[in-house]
């Protein structure tokens, strides 16, 4: 069985695009405790397609809290120098938005009791 679930914050704004008739969206998710220690942050690259990709790219911004469900996708290729490269991504079939949409909008002011944002901290 190939199944993966992560909950974390977007490390940057999603990058959407079109390939032929297929809409896609790439983004990264920062997850606490994903490294060798419970305090270490792990980064997961995610790709999604179709209506899900459109929803993610139009609704989410850097720092948004999401729950991603999908499968691991292993890709291999050769770079221009002929060296073999590989990468693992999560091919998402579900992305749950864990915060109200207004919190992900650049036009919305932070809540009165919210701590100041730290641009270097993906969990802020």
C-alpha cells in the first residue's frame, strides 16, 4: 500500500500551471518532528492535479495550515550533464484547508491576539 498523510504549513505560495489539458499545482509543506528529532522540521514536496490544483493555487498562501493525503511518487531523470537524479513527491488526492479562508488572505488583518508573523518561520 502506498499512502501518505502529512499536516503542516505551506513553505511558499503554491505554484500552479497547465500541461496540455491538465491543471497542476506544486507546493511544499513544513512538518514539525519529521526529522531525526522531534524539534526538526521536515519538508515535503506536493503535487496535485485538476480541480484540486485550481482550488489550492487560488485559495492558499505561504504559511497556510493544511492536511495532505496522497501517495508517494518516485521520479527519476537525467540532468543536462547526464547525471541521474531522483525525487520523491506526494501526489495529493486530498488537501484539507485547516484554517478559515480569511486567515490565508493577504488582505485580512491578523487577529488582535495573534503573535507577530516571522517570515523565516514556516510555522508562524
